């Protein structure tokens, strides 16, 4: 299966030879995993090294497979689809492969024009796989008379103008005063929703894989209403679990303790729960708990609020509503 991404096999093989490692772990987000076997076969065939494929979920640069790499005794961890987010241990070498997408973005951007037309000043963002196509998108918009602005990101996991993450939309917020709406280039609408939920301005998602565009305000408002309802349910609960995520880039014990103290001031009984993979099945093992506040990924309990059996809200939303 030919990948529509540049997985940089020559660069990976060059690094393996330079480091003289004998065992390698490839870690990919789910969207890239279908291309992993072919790549692993090429790497093994050209170098003779043992290649392991991480079959575990990978949610971002915050979810680096450090424990897997250590247990497997690999000399090199190759992480695909993200720029550096967490510091790497000195003993383990990490190679980041950005997996730039080869697809053009023009068709999806042209589909977005009708949705953007009420506005003239547009902020332009993309996920890492498409950030190199922003000039293409910019030219399409400017040909239609739009004024286009690309912001500079700050913080973890972002390295290029216009690049955003699900948890870092500073490339969008840095230009908020200059634009009326945003166009985000990337698959699906998860990242576009992040911009809308953070900034409240119209956001259109242009999907290069489908050649389609979607304005996300209606979905964003449904999410806000559900979050408000879940915050009310947390306020009514007497026993609350505080989730401490232990993934490398999500570990925040200080915030977990701050949330715990805030809940206790509200008269709640609080249990601290440490979790690597946060899911409903694991939480059902604590039937007495009536609600949860998560300090793991800040998008947990936000745009996926409907999938939790009991209300789960992100720590930042809880602290904003109830004080810290």
C-alpha cells in the first residue's frame, strides 16, 4: 500500500546506520499504522535490524512510547506525525518523522470559500501533515479577495507558522485580533473545533483527504452546552474522581492536587485515579464515584463528552467554573 505521506525511509535508515543500533521501535498514530508493515520490511531488509511496530494507541507527541522502548531494549525510537513535545531520556535516541502529506489542498480550500464569504480577513492554520501546503491554500484564498494571516505558534509540540495541535492553538490565538474567521487545513474537524472552543470565532475545516469543507460553529455550540451541563453535574456530585494521566506529556500532578483541593473546599469526597489510558471501562471499576475531572489530555471530556457514562470534564474547565 503506497502511503500518501513522506515517511522518510532513507533518513531513518541513515540514522540507524549512524547510531549502529540493532533494534528499532516505530511509533505511529492510527492513521499511519496501515503503512507501517511495508516501511518496517524496507528498513529491516536494508539494514538487518529488528524492527518493532508499536500497536498501542498514539494520541500525539505527548504520548511518546518511552516505556515500550525501554522494555524492548531498542536503540532508536522513531516517532511519526508530530514534532517534539516531551524531553527524551539521555539513554534513548528519538527520531521524529513529520509524515508530510503529499495530497494537494486546493480542492478542499475552494469548497471552503462559500462558507468563509461573509468574512474577508481569514486566519490560516494546519496540522503538521499539511503545514507545508499553507502557501497553496493562501494563494487560493487571496485569488478570491480574502486577506490571509498566518500566526506564529508558541509552546510545546509546535514548530512551524500556522501549526496547531488539539491542545495548542496559539498559532490561531496570536492573530485573533487581526481576523474575522479561520480556515483550518487538516483531516476531520477535531483541530478546527479546538480553535472554535478556544476563541469563539467562526472556523471552517478544509479536509484534503475528502476534498470537503465544514463550518464547525454548530457542533462547537453543542459541545459547549454539553460541557455546561456536565459541569453542573460535577457540582451536584458528592463523590468525584480526579484523573491523573501518566502519559509522558500529560502528567500534571500539581494540577491534579489543585483540583482535589478545590473539590474538597466544595465538600466533595475525592479519589485520585492514575491512568495511562483513560476510558469508560476502567472508570466503571469505581461505581461509587459520580463524576470525574481529568488532568490528562485537555480535550478529554470536552468534544467527546457524550461517550462517558458519567460526567467527565477537563480540569481547566472545572477550575474556571468553580475557582482554583
